[in-house]
C-alpha cells in the first residue's frame, strides 16, 4: 500500500446547516403559474431553503463550524487548518475564514484562507486539506473544510434553483472515509457558462444551455481519466484486470447537484461513456470483433460527442439503462439536495452528508464500500475522486457516529414550510441589503431560525459586520409549534416592513392595463403571470433635442446633444421690433418694501426691457420629414418642434429608419404600433396659435388697416347710436368727407378671413400629431406642469411602462416662449414680476449660481426621449443592432407643494427630495452617498434673484442640503444647461443632457461663473470636461408649485 493509504487520510466528521424555513416546489409551481410538475419532475426538486437578510455567508459558516466543534467536542487547539470554499462574497478583501477565527480563540496558529471558484471552492479546500494532513509537514492537528453558499437568482426560470446551505468537514488521519490521492482526476477549462461580474447584485449571469454542456464535458473528462487510473492501479496490483471500471463499479456516487434532474441525466451519460470506451477497445483489439448489434447505444457510439449533449433519443435510451442503478447508487445522496435546493459549493458535500445519514444510518455504508464523488464548478473546474469506507482504529470518529450526529433526514423534517411568496420577499430584501451599505440593520428577525444559529446583527457605519448566536433552547411560539409537530397555516416569514415594501413595489409590476385586457388566446395564464411577476426595468433607447441658436441655424442637427454637453451658447440679442412692442404694453413692475409700502416701476424705456433670449431657427416638417403641407399648417411652432423631436428620438431608438424625408421612413413597424405610447408636454400648448390668430384678427380691425370709406361709415354708425338722428349739417359733412375719399386709388385693406385650421391648432396637440405621423397607437396624452413638464411627463411615461399599458413611450416637449408671437407677452409678464434680467450681454445675464445673477432668460426648443421596458429593448437588440440602450431610468417622482403660483416651497421640496432618495435606496439599493460620489445633479436654476431666500438657487440648494447634508452635497457635481439655452419653459434640456452625460462621461460647465454667492455656501460646480459618473439626478420645478424628480443611471 502507498504511504497515503497507510496514513488513511480522509473524512472524520461532517456537519450540515440549512435554514429552518423552506418553500415547497409544488406550491411554488402554483404560485408561479407554471404547469404541475415543472419543478418537481422537470427539475426533480421537492423543496427550496430560503433565508432573509438576517443571515449571510459569514453567519452560515459560523453556525455550521460551531455546531461541528460542539457536537464532536473538538477543542479549538486541536485545529491547525481551516479553509472555506464559497462564491457568496460580502467583502472583496476580508475572507470568511478570518470571521471564523473568533470560534478558535486563543488559537491563532491556523492555516488556510477562503477559496473562490463558483461551486468548486469547497472541493479545492478539501483537496488542500487532504494534502496538508497527508504531508510530512503535518503537525497532528485536524483540518476543517467549510463549503457554504446562498444560491440566489433573479426572477425568471432559474429562481426555483435557489437554495441555502453550509457544510463543515473534519479532516484527519485514521479516517472512516479514506481518500487515496491516486484515485483522483481533474478537468479545467476556460468557459463563460456562469459568472458574477456585477458586484452590485448577488445574482449570476448564466448561460443555462452552455452550463449543462460544460457540466457534461467536465464529467466526461474526469470520469474517463479516473476510470483509466483505477484500471491502471488494478492492473499494477494484480487485481481482476478483466473488470474495467464503469458506471456500476462504485457502490455509491455523489454528484454536484444544481438540481436533481441534471444528476440523473449525468449519471446516465456514464453508461454512454462506458459504451464508447468498450467500442474503442474493440476497434483497437487484434480480434477485430466489432459486432455491436446487441448494444442498445450502438447508433450513438460513433457520433461526435458534442452532437450527443442534446440528443433526446439518446437521453431516453440512457434513462432506461441507468434508472435501477441510479436509485441504488445515487438516490440517497440526492435526497437532501432535493429538499434544500442548490447550495453551490456546499452541494456535493450535502450529497455526501445525505449518503452518510441515510445509508450509514441503515448500517449499509460498511467497510469495503467505496464512494465516487464528482464536483463541478463553472468557469470551469471539476474533480472526481473515490473514497473508501474503512474501520478506523480509534472510536471517536466513525461512520455510525457521523450518521447519528447528522440526523439530517430528521432535521429536515423539522423545518417550517412557508408560503411561496416568501421566496420573492426574501430575495428582494437581500437585494436591497446588498445595495444599502453601512448602518444597515436586518429587517428579518432571527427568532425563526433554528436554535444555535448565528445571525447578522447589522452593518456598522465603518462597514463592520457583527454577529450573535441564538440560544440552543428557545421558547418562541414557532419553536413550540414545530416541536409539537402541529400543522398550522403558513406563518408570514417576512416582517411587516418587508410586506409594506412589497406592496409598494406592486406599483412597479405590470398588473393593470394591457395584462388585464388581453384574452387567454393572446397570452396563456403562465405567460401572463410571469409577466406580472417580473419587475419592469425602464431604459432609454432614443433621445433627441431641437435647440435654439443664431438666426438661420437649423433647429435639429446631428450634434445637438454634444452641443448641450459642451456648453455651446444659444442665447442671442432680441430684435428692436420685439422691444418696441413690449414698450407699447406699458409694463409696470411692483416692488414691495419691508415696511409694507409698494412702489411702481414703469418699464418705459428700452434699457428696462429684456434684451436677450434663446430663439429658434429654421424648421420645416415638410422638408425634413415629408409631412404634407396641409398637415404641417395645423400645428403651431411648439407642436412642430415637439413632433420633430419625437421623430428624431424614434430614429435614435432604431424604431424608424429616417434616412430621407420619405414619410414611410418615419413610421413604426406594424408590430410596434400598438405598444408605443406618446406623452406631450408644453407650458403653453396651442398658445402660439391662439394668440397669433387673435392678433391677426385685431390687426385687421385697426384704423391703419381700414379704408377711408369704411371709417366714414363706422363714424356715422357710432354717431347714430350715440345721438339718434343726425342733423342735416352732420349728414352734409359726412357726405363731403365721402366725396373727397378716393374711389379706386386707395390701397385695398386685407379683410380678415377665419382660418379653417385654427381649431386643429388649438385642439389637436403634438401628442396626437406625432401619433398620426409615426403610427403610435398606444396610450396618448398631454400634460402641463409648467417648467416641470418634461420631467413629470417622463414620470408619467414610466408609470405607463410599469403598469403594462405600453412597451415603450415617446416623451416629447415643445415650447416657443421666445418666438415672435409670445415673446412680447411672456417677456412682459416675467418682466412685470421682476423675474427676467435686463442685462444686454450674455456673459452678464446668464449666471447660474453666480452672486451677480439678476433674472431669467426666455428660451425655446424641443426634446424627444424614447422610454422602453428593458425586456422590449433587449428583444429588439436581439433582432437588430441598429440602436443601443443609452441609459436607465431608475426612478421618478412628481408632486405639488400646494404653496404658491410662482414661489418655491423649499421645505416641501427638501422633504420630497428626501422621500425620493429614500425610495430609491429602499427599492433599488442606490444610496445618497453613492449618488453624491458617483453622480451628477442637473439643477433647475433659472438665475432669478429677488432675494437670497426667494431666489431659485437659494431654494434649490437649501433643499439639497436638507436631503444630502453638507458633507455629501460637497461631493455632488452640480450642472446647469439654462446658462446656455435660456429657460425653454416646459422643455427640459436637462433630462436629455443627463442621458448624454452618462453616455459620454463628459459634463457641461456652469456658464459664465465668476463670483461665489456666500449665501449658497460651498458647492461643487462643474467646470466642464471629462467626469466619470454612474448616476444623474434631475430636479425640476414649475409655476403652480409643481415638483418633479428623476434619477438616471448608465446603461450597464
């Protein structure tokens, strides 16, 4: 015998931990609305262990190791090596092994670390322990190997393969389960079947089909190598050389078990591999006896191996061959994992413990029996090895003692079944914990855990995790019920706060709208329920902006978004005609002094007028998009620019081609029309058209527009109405005037004719016009939240998506406040309020956050944004690569301060921002500190400055300090676009610029900033240029106390 065999290195003891609570797979089938047997037969699973946020990988390891030490009365000084295998990491540096050292004090002389490689880490730790104990450097102490994991999957087909478990194994010499290092084979390859690249979530990225193929390939490599090694050993030792090692040579087998059905199919493939080995031996033999007519696998033996992985006929044939042997050799090992679920690194050890518990408990795991173990970890690493049952010379560690101590079957029967909905509650809570960061207190109470279980107290402000242990005896109601074996209705596991958050999250679940109106012929019950259970993630697939600028400049250019990010100036002087009109309006500004007196300041000279605006250049729907002239004339300018922005956004999203002005190139494909909605916002919808038409009518009635004959007739009519009959002298005078008036020489006036398209301009707005042109047949509406309009419209669109009313929504905004028609009226209005600047130079007027700011500047423009469910966008990406996901819309919120028509309520805005950020952290796990450190803030700042406290910047910064605090606010990069675009009213260039900033990782500077405003305090104002960021937070305020927020994130 070899030296290793003489030392009899192997397994002395084993302990298992799995949570007390579990979900029945059959009830989970009902809950998920899938066909009966999909999980119980299709996956071969019966139960699934679950845990909330009061347990983590460290607590699992503490529990199982402490239990091992306790049950086998192992003194900490007896342990010289401790190694952990896990892929459930809570820290990228500090290992779980160091956490476990608290159990071994004062012994600090313990080797080992934490090993990470998907499900293989525990096996690597085991092989290391075997080598350490077998080596000449062994100091006589035990080694402990721990394999523990929380298998968590996102909602979808993989979620039923979740599970929780931990196993601790004691390694030493003179073991009842002996390991021979010569009977071991390993397979290693570079494959991307299962991995966890995103450290912000527990969930893996999985290619299910590839992973199964990799499992088969690893099994094939390990099994064939091990079989050849064992055959070679048999030949060398003089054993029966004619009996080659095969699928029935081992007394028992233990396989890594993500789910039981995979184990069944994998074991069956060993028969196929045996058939191929026999065929190869026959073909190479001198007898050349190749008659395989009686071989039931003959038709597949010569096929390329990769063609057999998905061959269902072969699977069926192998099942018939292997079923009896599987039940005899693997059923006991699989019993526990069928009840617990997938436990990643612990899986193969749970199988071994199950075998010891059941077969050893029956006294059948007797001396001379052998067990073949196959361990697989994605990526991929795998090892197959053989253990031998022997009679140790000592009595402290035996198979019988292991089986009795484990009592695994009995312990699993003592668990508490909970409602299937608890799986979702627990995993969503764990996802929030994963994002929450420091100062986290678990929501799930520890009382529902088994006695003696460790639990997480919390995560401190310095990220330190602390743990406590439940007493071994407890008098909780649940414990008493379980001990008495009473059957009860399910007791809610999730605490009230978790249920409250789940209820709130229903708003983010498509349970209304389209799902309710679809008939069973459109979606079967399974698909409807699956869609209803899936959280909707909103992404931005298209953006566009129509900018103001110099006269003659096209409103839409391909580089508009880059112009916004680079901070290109769009504000220019207004013409003298507009100024003259405003002077004629006799504007008076009122100023209220501290003593209560009011002073009137007439705007009676040009220097007191507004001097600057951001005005639109050239736009033709006919030329650019092939819109029929008659249809284009039914839209006012605001609607036209909004429609154009919508079409450009659809093009950006790859939903229309838009290569030419052929109208067909700007229409959606038929399959997208019913699921695409439109939301249009404007501060002055149809006002351009209404005011313009009224002014045209009034001008036709002025003296300058009338003929002398019409004026004489009008004069006579008024005199008659005033005094009754006219005297002969009056009639003669009027006749004399008429005779002196020219008959034909006078210029004929233009008589007013009512425009037949007027009603369309004021009644059929941009949302309907865009739908008509592009074919959007989904939900369609218009909103007016004044200057908060775009951000509110984006929130409304998100609501449409998460309620299932649409798969995508085009948000468009258009306003022309600085145009020829509205400028005199709106400019005079803001001037009367004292809210508009009268500075003549842009560098003296456009001053966001600058102490010198003196008022706003009117602007104009349009934006378009295509919001889409992530599933819809991904489906389109699979079919075409004509677009990309630009960013994610994480969350929105809109409300009203119920405060004042023009003033901002800083307290309410601060509390609403606080509420928004709290919701974001709860639902999405994105903290304020994360936003401050890795985000940018798009301000509403309009440069108004009636006083420090009443200024837009003063109120906005105060709200930011309320929500973030001074320290975090000092880290938050603050941006502003109005310093370059003026104030385009309901059009938010900030929202589309936010998307472009996240794409380009470049930020615009704060325009013309020179002088710090001490009232605002220290702020991190942008100076422009490259800036890495993951989030963009947007705040918008509108007249009438409108408040809106949005949070965007990078696409990845």
